[in-house]
C-alpha cells in the first residue's frame, strides 16, 4: 500500500488536487487546485530516488501557502 493511501485511510481524509510541474531549467511550480486557507494540510513526499528533487518539490509546496 502506498504511503499516501495508508495515511489517507488512517486519518479519514481525501487527497486534494495539486498541480506540480518541473520546468526544463529544473525550477519547480506548485499550485493547490482548491483553497487550503484555514485547513490542516499534510504534505507527503517520498525521498527515495533523487532526494534533491523530492526536497525541492516539498519546499515548493510548503511555500505555496506561506
């Protein structure tokens, strides 16, 4: 079972839609496709494979609402 599915089942929540793109120059774009203002948000990002990419994506997502 994927990690996100296990957390979703345990917490009883649905996954929200997100747009995540990596441009040719490795810049990352992240957009939450619904309002998350005032909501509890859990970001789950695997760090296997290229950890630098995972960390960059996590930082881009976490800066979307700050």
